[in-house]
């Protein structure tokens, strides 16, 4: 075969339960015209989101190869998926830690030479065709049947595409305009040779000049499909899921425990809370990134979740707890006995620092807001788990609501509780959850 063949593969997978009834979808696209050349979808039984997404990738690559069986090394495939996990792992930037993902990644890598495939993350809104195929497959499984290409309407519901072609290659572009009959036949052939199924297993504006008001992180997050998140003019929101660390020995005694004290580890109770939180997020399957405070109790909590999700943990110094100065390790009553005037002043003004050179709430808010803006800008349209402390979480919620500083004293925040704030591209924010502890019961 002469010339280079270029195609785009869009793939997706889903699980209604994670793990639960799962299916995948994939479409092979002509990058010059946006025309679908082939579709693949299948109900795969009970599996996780990640397994279904990898299965969708494998099916899409297999379908692309089947369309041009004689292309060999001249076939170039550009994969577009809304799974950051799959894209980063297949691009070699993230380690594959989960044992269930390793064989799937190996299968995907074996379909075509690695040099022939490139990967790109896209927002879910740009992956509607593959998403619809996956949902058609899951609907078919629910009804006790398999997905049939002839009955699919996914292409009719897909938006008009502006497709990014694969990276330039030497030689003239090939002819990707395969006829529908040829594409269907090639895909059917590819399915027949496919390996058996595996065992079931929130646009952000650029930061302004120094001193300018930057929209709060909570002002820019959301959950797609509900409320503001469904408004097409706002773009995909960044959603920050806020997990307070598990208990330490100081937590039940309600002692001041900030960034200027002993940096305690999780207690046995705290480790159990972290594991339950990890199980909760594994079941949801929504978290795509993890960012943690540098303090030990948060790093240990984050590690428990990361191990279950197969993700890495990024540390952000801005998420550390307040430095409580001379009050570190003391109860509120003990501080009142020893530093009554200082405590009264601290409660009355966000600009007053604790005794002994600690941080004021105003200083903490500035630090947390800067961290928020870094994170939202870095993870546009993503769902990010922030593992942090009482004051940073309350501060993010307060800023999202536009509430005064004294609102910090009017929120309850339990150990290992979950809160969430959605940040939109227009500067608005939506507080979705506050102090949810249902996963600990």
C-alpha cells in the first residue's frame, strides 16, 4: 500500500455502578471530513469504568486496523478520549499500578506499533459519539441483548466535529473515505478476531495581574448535567472534591493541630476512615486527579485513595493547615485560659494571628485562593480530589458562597468528610456538598 493512512479514534466506556453493568463504544473518524468510518460497541457484563474505557480503546484501535489491513506501519491513529487515566497511562506519563489495568494496557499497545498511535485528552462534551455508543451497549445489555450497529443512532446525535488530525507523517495522506459497507465488514471481521472479554472486575480564565481579583475555585466548579453544569456556554467546569484527612490522636480531643505543630500521623481510626473514603471513591469512579496537603495526615489519607484508584498524588503547599503558633496541641479551653485576650482578638478579626507568630485567617485565605487558582487552571474540566484540612476546606466553601470571614465558625467539618465545589469558566461557583460522612457509616 502506498501513502500514509490517517484516522482518528474516539473511545469511551462506562459502568452503571462502578463496578456494575458496563459497556464501551468507539468510532473511527476521517480527520479530513469528520465522517465516521466505523463504529464499535459492546456490553461486557459487570466491570469498572476503567476496564470499560480500556476495552473501548482496544475496540477502536482494532477497528482502525481492520479498516486498513494492508497499511502496516503507514497507518497513523490519533486517539481522543475523556479518560485522563487511559490517555496518560498509554502515553507513558503515568505508571500503571492497578493489576487489572496492566493486561488491558498491554492488549491496547499490541494492536498497532506504539509509534503509530498518539493520544489526546478531550472534555466529555467532545466525546459524545463514543459515549452514546457505550450507553447504547449498556442499554442493550440491560435488555438481555447485544448492541447492533444497524440499530445505532449515536452518529445522528453526535455534534459536528472539528477533528484534530494525527501528527504529520512523511508522504501524502491516504484515502480514508472507506464506504460504509466496507467499514462495517472490516469491523465485523475485527470483532470476530478480538480477544475474549476480561473477567468482571469541571475553561478557566488566565490569572490576572498581581492584586487583581481572581474568581474563586469554588466560583469555577460544577457537576456536568445538573444546574449550571449543563449550560453549554459555560464549558466544562472544574470540580474540586474536598476530603478532610482522617483522624489523628489529636482530633477526638479537639486540639489545635496545624502546620506549626508535630505533624501527627493518622490514628487507627483515621486509617480506617481513609480506607472507607478510598472505597467510596473507587465505587464512584469520578476522581481523575489527586492533590494533597504536604502534612503527613493528608498524605496518608491521599495515599489510601490513590492506591485504590491507580493515581498519583501531587502535593501543593498551599493546601496545608493554618499555623496556629503557640496554640498548637492545645484545646480551645486551654487557649482561653492561657491567652484569653489573644483568642478574643483572633475570633473578632480575620487579620489577627494566633499567639506566637501563627497565621491569620486572612493570610490563610490568600494562600488557599492561590492554590485553588493553580489547581483549577491546571485541571480544567476535570474532577480533582483535594485532600486537606478544616481551614482550607472551610475557606474554599466560604469564598465560593461569598460569605464573610466569620462564616468559618459556622460550619461543621468532620474527619474524613467530603465536600465539593464546582468552578465555571464565567467566574461563578456552586457548592454541591458540605460535610458528607455517609461513606463512613
